[in-house]
């Protein structure tokens, strides 16, 4: 609704903090029930699952040419996911960031990217230029 200046904190990505074993189990459950998941890996031990208990940050789309970026910050002993403006963002411009999924060598497991940017990699977990 308003312009956002480069470097400005936009929103915190909020959800339920779970371990990777629980995240793996939920991912299988979500997939079996055709439920989109909104999980964000915080570190080697923790995932933020915003699927059931998340805020609007979970709806920020992926892009190969993003206008936002994420950062894990530590407050006291808690790690939090925050989203900042990578550049000045005009009023009404869609927010997007690079999901930075792990590279997938198996072509059958690659996730198509639909960001539409000129520099689109073709996949969220692979770069078509490597083919």
C-alpha cells in the first residue's frame, strides 16, 4: 500500500518452529493431501512451518530477480526470519525473494519457476543454463 525503501524491514516470516524430522513427516502429509506447504529452513535443526499457523509473509512469491531478501536474525536465543527490501519498491509492486532451494541434480525433482523475469533460471532448484 506504500512505497518501501531499500534496506527497510518489511515483515517477519512467522510460523510454528519444528525439527527436521517433524518437517519431513509434515511434508509427506501435505503432499499426500495436496496441501501446499509453507516451510522455511532456519538452520540445520529448525524449520519454520507457516502452513497452518503462519502470517501473510508465507504468500510472498519466489523470483529469480527478487526485490526482497531474507535474513535469519538472532534475538536473545531465538532465531527469526525477516524479510527486507533489496531495492526501492513502488506502491503496488509484488514482493518476491529467491527461495534459495538446494540444487537438484535429478531432473524429475526440479521445481519449475514461473517468476517470468528476464533472468529466470527456469527452476527454483536448478539453473537451465547448466543443461
